């Protein structure tokens, strides 16, 4: 059974810092890994999707890496801004073609101080 | 293009009552998913529709939960009778069926969720 862990659970940084959020998963047999952002009281916004054959994906100030063999992914946020404050979730999809369900971590709550 | 929409945004009901949640996926998306987050826990998968068919309902907690997607468009999730432990946020997501060989690129787009409180 796949388990996804995110560390740290919460993080507070001053504006402008570069930061790294960590995600680990127990079963390396994955199709892809997706990073989401959730603002308080809102839904999930997809940030980046990394296919199992890829090493990283970039979008603006965000860079996500994937090391499938070690069961790890990181989300790097450059030059953090107060608007980046949110909960960041990672989720993996398994290889079973009959199951497209995502398995989520519990998230990292990020606070960027102005 | 409209995103995934869910109705209602909030629902407060008493234990034993019935509640029906609705999800409208992105137009043209054949895949529709239900997830939920109960207090203090991570988001958990409930079930997956492909068009009007249930592809995977392995996450449904018990037979008090009934999901339908008549006509392959919007979906409803009914909880009857509701229990205290059903309180949480219910999310719906949708995605396109990828062409063969591109399954790994499927992004699930989430709605804002329905916040359910059972008293």
C-alpha cells in the first residue's frame, strides 16, 4: 500500500528566501507525481506533474524533481513571496492501469513573511 | 473555460439525515473522481468514473455512500444516513482520457470542495 509523507509539516520563512519542500513515497512503482497548492478554504490547484520517466519539471519560480528509485520528490520555490503562502500537497499515481487514484501526502503548510 | 464546480460549498446537517453533493467536471472530461479529507487526515480517494461507468470504487468507505454519474456529465455523491465521522471536505476532480501512450501526462483538476459538517 502506497504511503506518501511530506516534511516539514509547516514552514515559515522570510520573503525572498529559496526553499525546498520534501515528499517521499514508499512504493517506487508510480506513473507520475503531482504537486498541488491549496489556499485556505479553496480547492487544489495543480502546479506541476512529473511523469515517471522524467527527472524534473519547471514552471516559473517552481522546480520539482523526482528520484523514483529512492521514492523522493522535492519542490523548490525560488525567491519566495507572501503570495506563495499556502499548503503544498504532493500526490502519486500508481502503475496499475485500472486505478488512476492519487495517493496524497498530508501537506506542508508554508507561510512567507513579508 | 470553466473549471470543476461543486455544489453546495458548505452543508451542515444532523446525524441521520441525507445529503447530496454535486460535481460538474470540466466540459469534455471523461474521468471524474471523488476524494475527501476528514479532519486531521490527508486527502483520500473515494471513487473514479469513466463517463457514466464506475471504474474504481475501492475507496468508498461503506454502503451509506452512493455515487452516480448519469449520462456521463455531472456526478452526485449521496450520503445516507450521514454519521458524525462523515464530516470533512469532499473534493471532485476531472481529467481528460489521454491518447494511448500518453497516460502518464494526465493532470487531475480539482474543484473547490464541499465542506460537510454532520452534527
